[in-house]
C-alpha cells in the first residue's frame, strides 16, 4: 500500500510540473509578441477612395507623362463655336493712274554740260488728267535692235505722277568705259513709254542733238521727279 501511494504522489507531481510548464510558455509567447501556432493573421485594411485614384492616374516609372488636348473649336485657335475665325474682307484696290503715253504726253531730248557725255530726256503731261511715268523709258538709237540698258540703281521710291503740264526726267549716259566699243554717231532716238505692268504703250521718235555718239554701253535712268536726280548717276 505504501508503494502505491508513493507512486500516486509521484504521478501527481509530474502532472503539476507539466501544467506549470505550459503556463509559463504561454506567458512567454504573449510577452515576446509571438502568436501561437495555427492562429489567424490580422491584415491591415487596404487604402481606398482618392488614394486609389491618385495611384491609378500617376504615370508608371519609365512612361512619359501625357496631356489632354482641348477639342478643336473650344480653345486653341477657335472662337468657342467650333468655327475658325473669319478673315477680314479684302479692301477694294485703289484705282491705278493711267500711264503717260504718246497720246497724253510729249518727250524731248536735250544736251547738258554736266556730266559729260550725258543727255536729258523730258516727258510732259499734255493731257487733261493725271498720268504716271512708270519705270524707265525704252530707248533705241537709230535702228538699233536692242533696247538701251536701264540703270536699276536709279529706281525712285515712288512712281512719278504728273498733273497736266508737269514734267518728269530721265538721264542718258552715252558711253561706257573708254576703249571698250567704238562710238557710233546717232541721229534719232526712239522713246517708248510703258504702263504699270512694264508693257509698251507706244513709242515716239525725237531728233538727237548734233554730234551725238554712243557705244551701246551707257544707260538710261528711271523717270525722276527732278533734273538733279536724273543727272546724278
């Protein structure tokens, strides 16, 4: 009987020691923040609302940013109703002044003392209305086939307009550089007038001053409003 009682006490002591051991382990797990095996994890709820939209709209790494272009007619270049702005109507062109021609003007040629080897050509408006001396006169000495050269540097800032009785002038250089061409004596000069499109409007023939020589290498100026400008070249 004594032996059985001792064995019973030993078994009870062993069971008590095991219970105390389990209690101690549970407390240690709680203190260290560990979870018992088989316990469910508690997940943090995902962000919702505007945060999701901001993340979806943000460009991914390595992708270019994009911009929204307004529809045509609403903003850039439009007038708000989807139509392009209308352009202003063309203004009525001012009427052109009729050209001075052999029908409404006369021409004459005269000698000058300076510069040497020059002549002065004069056109006079003999009509009853204004006329314009466009461009430069077309000149032909005697029966020359080629039109005499025109000096481009003499082009005035504006076309010379003549009221009835007024005059315009052009300078004529008779010779080029000495020794290039042999001068030839000329007796008559054909003077052609042109319109605003530089088209011929007729020709007049005038008598040249005596002993007029030209080598074909000279020039004629554009029509000028005064004698000084015509003879300055």
